[in-house]
C-alpha cells in the first residue's frame, strides 16, 4: 500500500510540472510530440526524415533523451536543428522537470515543432507526462507483432502509432493485420502510419499529419 501511495505522489508532482511545460509550449504555439519506442525502433531516423520533409514548412527543435551519450543529438545538430541532450544516468524515462530545464535552453520564440525523443523503453515513458500535445509510439517490423499485447499501456496512451521499417516485411514473420487489430482493440482512435525511413515510404502521410496538428496549435 505504501508503494502505491509513493508512486501516486511522484506522478502527481510530475503531472503538475508537465502542466506548466504545456503552458509554456502553448504560449509560444509550439506543437510538442513525445516519441516513444523500444531501443532501435527508429526514433532518431524518423526525426531526421521529418526534418527533411518539413524544414521548409516548420521551425523544428529536438530534445534528445538517453541514458548516456549524445550520439543521436550530434546527428540532429549536423542538420542545423536546435537540440538539447538529456542524459538520465540510468532512469528509464524522461520526466517533466527534465523537459522544463531543456526548454530554457531552446529558442522558443523561433520554434513551431518540438520533438521529444524519449528513452528507449516500452514501459516507463508511458507513465510520465511531459507537457506534450501528442504521444507517438514507434514499433518496428523486426521487433515482432506481439508488442501491443505485451506492453498495452504504451499503445493505449498513444495518439499515433508509426509502424517503421515496413521495407523489411518480406524478411520477418510479422502479421500486419494482427498487429493493427491488436492496437485498435486497445485504442480505437489511434492514428496509424506505415513508414520506412530507409525508402521514404509513408513519410509524406506522416508529415502531413504533423502539419495539420501544428496548424491547430498555432490557431489555439
């Protein structure tokens, strides 16, 4: 019982800070997308393809979350995109207070879209709000089609699902129909995008959705 009370206290405190982050983002009319996935699903690759597709339409920035290193942040930096690295030092998820500190280091007056690349994990990131407008889960073909059944909270919380590496479908036993049915059973309203960051398949539809959501934030 004590453990449950402590967890509720932690998440309540986090939610309060997340709400403050959201106020800052709304004030500057910045669409924030929290990208979540297991390690290697393609979060950074998707960000890079999105930068390629939208840099002429939107002013982007990125917060990179990792346990250690700045490998992914360096890839973003090479694109000339503002990026802040957060190293959690062992924590399996970003938390709202970390985002608050990162926002202080970004050019908020010159941003339309913020990607928050969460720590690679299919459990913890689903439990911590960051102040984002949209939660997006990336699941890749090599991971298998059983992830929605094994990690239901992540897929239940998502506003959108990106099925990445669809170019590998011929090489893996991945039942796309079963996968989509399982996800829709958990979350009937989730938007689903089938993409390949390698070939570019599906990226236009993904970028189109982001543009639509960004316009909604700008008008709010």
